[in-house]
């Protein structure tokens, strides 16, 4: 008994008092990725954090540190000092990715550690959510969709905080509703979100957990644009509008109001100008065609009149000659 106590004291002196909080077991699919949050105490805010791998602490091998990134790309780590949570991500999961440790380095001889396990499967995970990262807006709702194939009661918990069991409850002033009426499928709805609702949560089903990070933001507001008359003496002022990406942007305008022509005025005006230009072009071409046709018609009329006069003159001359000949011939016969 004394020997066991001595070993326990030595182990505690080396690894701390396990003040790290994280999930215990997560079901994941081979080839995918998973992010695991590790909550630590305030006194560890500025300490180095590690992710280590091994079935026991003595055989561990550390894969990534907050002051030493992993060059292979399989592991990553980030530290949110405000929330006091460091997050480790493991990519390209393999069957031997089973036992990992969240580690806070206290000094050269002592660390605070917490074990979490991964259950890697070739098929669909036993407990699954559609997104590990989800965003909502202040005062609104957000819904997490999940599925399961194991047994047990469904709970929704905040990491390091309280839990809600089916069908409903409240976590830090945010109402939580769990709906598992359809077999193998469930939803968790968080209503009346606040900025303080941001953070890491996890759903529990039997012996498995699945962490989910919720981010709550202010919904971007739109700015009403008004049409004003431009004043050359007005002092320019800046106005805030919303870009196509939902981010605020600065627009320069006239005195007190932005001189921005709405798109609904520009399009009809452009169409009207185009129609006027086309109509003017057609009118010009018709007028030019008429002017070209008029001289040609006049010339044709002159040629026809001259031709008819010449023909009439020749006929009259011929008749007179014949009449004269006839008169002379008849006079000669009368004398004989």
C-alpha cells in the first residue's frame, strides 16, 4: 500500500493534478479530421501547450506545441487565451490514431495532462454532427444536426460548464432544445444567442462525445441609400455601407448624405438613351435615302419629255412634204 501511494505521489508530481478538461472518447472516420478542445486553468494562460500521442504517459511522443508547429501538416494547435482553451486538430486519421494527451507544460519536470481517445472506423462514425464549426447571430437561433448508431441518452453540454438533457433546458441564459423524435437522427437548437454563448460545446450519446464550436456575432446592418443633388461646395463626409461580402465599407458622399444614384434609375436611363440613338440613326438614313432618290426622278422625267417632242416634230414634217408633192403633180396634168 505504501509503495502504491509513493508511486501515485511521484506520478502526480510529474503530471500535475489533471486540471485540464476535455472530451473522453470521440468516434471518427478514417481519412477525415477532428478538432479537440482542451480547457485549462487561468494560471496556465501563458504556458506552452502540447499534443502528445501514446497509450500511456510513459510511452508518449509529443507531436506539436504552441511554440513549435508541426511541419508535416497532420497536427495543428491553437491557443485561445481569452477562453482559456487550446484546440488540437488531427488530420488524415488512421486506425492507430487512438490515444492522445492534452498537455500543459508547467516546468521541466512537471506537466498537467489529460487523456482523450479516438475510435477510428472505416464506415460512418457512431456519433456524428454535420459541422464542427457553426456560426450564429445575436438574438437569433442556431441548430446543430447529428446522427448516431449507439445507445444512451442524448445531452448537450458546454465544455467546463453545465449540461442539458432531452428535451430542453438552459445553459448560461441560452435556451437549448433537443429533438430526437426521428430514429438515428437528432437536432440541438440554441435559442436567444448572446455574445457570451460563443465557445466549445459537445453532445453526448452513451460513452461517446462530439465537440462543436459555436461562434456568435452581430448580424451586419444594411445602410439605406438616398438620391440627393450634388453640391460643389459641400464638404465630403464618409458613410458606412455593406459590401457584397457582408462586411462594412466606407463610401464618400456629399454634405450629410451620399450622392449615389440607385441602380434602378441608371438602367432605365441607359435604355432610353439607347432607344433615342437608334431612332435618330434610322430617321437620318431614311432622310438621306429620300434626298438621293429625288434628283434621279427629275432626270428621268426630263429625258421622257424631250423624246416625245422629237417624234411629234418628225411626223408633221413628213405630212407636209407629201402634200406638196401631190399639189405639184396635179397641176402638171392639168396643163397638158
